[in-house]
C-alpha cells in the first residue's frame, strides 16, 4: 500500500511536469500575447526594435519598424528564423543555413552575407508566438501610447511617464534640473 | 509601575548611548577628511588610490615598487568578494562592472552597475564588507535609455562623504563611516534620455559631473555641484544655444543643435596651476547622418578647457568636425609636463581618441602639437594635417565633411565599412602614463565595422528615443592591442597584440603595466618591452581598470570583474568567443 502511494505521487509529479511542458509548447495558441511578448523580451527583439517595435537607430543598427512593416505573418516567421542576409537582423532558428536552408540558401550559398546568430535559439512554436505577438500587438499600430507601455513594462517604473502627457517639443536649454 | 517603566526606559536609553559612544565610529581624524589639499597631493599618499584617475593629471601611475617585474610572476589571488548589481533593466539583460576602485587607509570603495556603493575593509589580508548603499535606481526607466550598458565607473571622496552618481541621473552623498545617504540631487534627467555613468571629479569643494545620451538627442553638459551648499554652481553646455558662440557651426534649418549630443561621460582632469578642468565631448546627434547637421558641430568631438570656478570655456580643440563616424572624443586628457627640444617647458594634454589617433595639445592654449595613429587599420582619413591637427580632407568652407569619401557614411554612401569601427580606436577604458619612461599606454581596439545610414527625420525626434541616423553592425573580427607611445617623440615605441579588444584600461607602475581582457585575463606586462610577465584568468569578463595600493604596508592589485558595457550586446558578433562569458559581479584582489 505504502509503495503504491509513492508510485502514485511520482506518476502524478511526472504527469504534472509533462502537462506543464505540453502547456508551454502549446501555449502560443492559448495565450499568444503573453507568450510572444515574453519571447520578444527574452530574444532581445526589444534591443533593436525597441519595446514598441518602431525600431529606429542605435547601436543595434537601423532596425526596421515593426509597426510600419508590411510583412505577412509567414514572412515574419521566416525573418525571425533566418534573419536577413547582409543586415544585422539575426537568425534565431537552430540549424538555419545548416541543417535547414534559408531563402533556399545554405551557409555556403549565402557566404559572407550570412546574418548574425541570435543571442538565443528559438524553437518553432516560439517563433510562431513572437510572430503572433507582432501581428496582434505591433503591426499597423499608430504612435505608442501609455496603455501599450504599461502593458509591456508594468506600472512600477517611471518608464511610461513620457506617455502620460503630450511629449515636450525638444530639449530646453534653459530648464533648470529639478533638485 | 509607570515610574519603574520610565526608569527602565531611561536606563535603556543611557545604556544605548553609552554603547553608541563606545561603538561610535572613531571621531574623524583630520587625516580622514578628504580635503582639496589631499587631492592636490594624492600621489604623496603612495599607498592610496584617492582619485578616479589616481591624480588630477589622470596618469593612473602608482610609484609602488613592492610588486615589480622580478616578482610579479608570483602574484596570486589574495581574496575576492562577490558584489551585486547583475540584474537587468530596460533593454539590458544584466549589469556589469566598469568601475575604478578608490582606496584610502585600507578601505576600498567600489560601485556596481546599478550604482550601489560598497565600502570594504581590506585590512587583515581579507575583505570585509562594512556597508552597502543601494540607491534603488528605477531600473526600467534608466535602463531603457542607457545606450551602452548598466555601468557606474566609480565614486569620489570629499570630506567625510562618498560622492557617487546613478544611471538615473542623481548625485548621492553617502556618509563614509555609516553608509547612510546624507543628501542627493537630480542632475541629469532620464525623461530627456540623459543618464550618468562616469565618476565625479572633485575640485575645490565642487563635484563635477558629465552626462550620457548623445544617441538619444540630448544636449550635452558638464555641471559643478557645490558640495557644501549642495546647489549647482555652474553648468556648461557642450552644444551652444541659438546665437551663442559656436552656434554658427550648426548650419541646418531644423534646430539640430537642440538634439546635438556632445556627451561628457568620461571623468576629466585638472591643472591647479591654471585652475583649469579638461573634459572631452562626444559625438554629435544624429550619429551617422551628418547631412542632417551641416557645419563643424561645435563643441562635439572636442577637448574643452574650462575655468574650474565658472565653467567658462577657455579653449577648445575639435578632433573630428562634422563627425560622420560616431568617433566620440569623450576620453580623458592626461596632463604631462616635459622639457621641449630647447629646454622650454611643454605642458601637454594627451588624448587617445576614438578616431584612432593619439593627440598631444598644449594645454595652456589648445594648440595642436602632434597626432599619431595607434591602430593598425585607419581608413576614414588619409591622415592629419601636421600644422592644424585636423584630418587632411577637412575643408572649413564645406558644411558636410566627406573625409575619405569612398568610406565615409553619407546619404550617398549608405552602407560602408569604416576603420576603426565606431567603437574605436580607444573607447572609455583609460590610458596610463609612466613619467620616468615617458611612455603613454593606450588600451587599443583594433576594429572595422559596417555602418548603414538612415535619414534622420525631425518627426522621429522624441524624448527617450534613439536619434542616431542609422547604425552599425559588426561582420568583421575585432582584436586588440596595447600601444606604448613615447611622449617625448610622439611615436609608437612598442605594441603588443592581444586576441580581444582592450576593454579594461591601464595601470602603470615604475616597471610594469597592468590590464585585462574581456576573455577573463588580468595581466602584468613589462613597462618597457610590453612582454607579458604574469597572467591570471578570472573566469569572467574583465572590463574595468586595475588599481594598486597598500594595506598594512603590503601592496595589492585590485580589479572589478563583471561582463558589461556595450560589448556583449552591440558588438559581440565581432568576437563570437565572448558569447560564452557569463555575467557576474566580483572584486578580485591580488598580492605576492
């Protein structure tokens, strides 16, 4: 009886664990926004495309605006998986240009135009999740606003204060720093 | 009952007071207060490292000889300490360590990337943390507008206070004994994209601060806070306002100067004989769209000589007018006195510039004396005019400078490779100078990278948004070196190639130089030959400068180790092996 109990708990633990695994793998279809947003942060899409996806400049390169993009969902998936040759957009799929071709090219074909390797590798469902996130929350949106900002960062920080009121027109040289 | 309680309370209070009196920190002896007198003579306290750059001349030279070229091979880890500040914020996944430790009377003061200040008792052959002051930075707020890492380059000592900055733009004064914050003031405004990463410079009871943010369209400045009144004494903008001297060098119709950059995020130096502070200024904004801002863009890419009392600009020298390459000139000015060829005294200000040239100016006048390339590959200009010190292609009558037009980023040359890359040359890591050998040691990044120009558009100029006119990527391998320049001749005397870019900075002693590599090594080189005499792999990313000091008569070398800064985010493709280096936060202390 005692040993049966132990086995049962063990089985339960394993079931729970694999259920969690199953959930995380299928969560993109359950909660596209949260899963995709998490990947947007973890894979550092944020660093170049910025939290609002509008891209711009910076040391990450002249990242394109995901708000203004005309890419389809499938094209976004491909771009995340394979990067963009000749640019700083990295590839995030393990084996890109090696075990699977990208844009019909192998590593040899793409040569020195091969994009950088992403800081993390993303699995298929993760790439789908972040593409869903961009399609649902970023593409086609107008100027970023306070609600979008707090949805990304939460409300604890001052980071979204700039969106509370109309932004100032530019640096004011005569402004005294607050004491 | 009540009177018993009262009596009991009274005796408790008295006992506590007695206890407090016993454990009260020793009343500050005159020697414990850091005064202007001590700062002027900081090198006389040979066992201390009292100032960020060691002394007002920024030589980072220590006269200590206990550790020397005969015995340095026996240098070992004496003790280590883990610090905090590794967590991320904003766009940064982790903080890092770029700080220079300050050491006074056996006490070490260091900062982590999020601005916590640690006081460590180094006596007795080990490190004991006495207190930690955590400024509780709003991490997302500051981290979203820090272009180049969560870093804090160190503290300054004044009176009985430890003066520090925070990434979110504050100056904080912490009681040296108790670790309690006595006051703080907001100097920089992250709402405008301003952050602070540099250590303060203490001059005549003022703390002088610089600002970062030229990638976010700020207007740079240098500010002096009166440490007695805690009020701002002066603030000198590096970008002139409308109608002010220098405004004629912004020839656009878009008010580019309002977002003109000119950051000041490396601690300056000071010559008390002429009461002058020397400070470098950074790139104009937008970094790579020089056609948006035709004109020389004063006072970006310059060294400024400021009257210490008023902040007024006495002279300026601009290294790269209308800079198209993001070649910040923020670097420290090392002040060196030599005898000229005719026995005349030469008072120099040396700067190893991002653009790959090492310059000597006459620091009394700003006159160019010499400039020499210190990198292997330099393609952005054919060289310097030996009279003016400007790049030979510079044409004062042309508003937009093309330099070597075949490689210079431009709206007509949108994707191009430049050498050195925009990271330099030399970046923030400091140089050091040996006054006997007259060798000036430069931590070199041997680089090229690729720039893509995007037209800057006024509608895109918003507070806290990047304003760079495009950006770089890094398809080329980047390595490093140490260059020793003989300052008497203005020529490179010696060079040591290194596998990785120099991201740590230099320490010079009578017969050694110390530095580090981001792959983990701390090393000691022969000061003359640059032959490596000792090396230790810390297992972490070394991107902070080493210091040396004595405690109880014994000499130590200390260095902070914790991968950080811009490299592992923006430039890592050029050094793929460094992807394996994990974030961390440690103080390493070495001794024989």
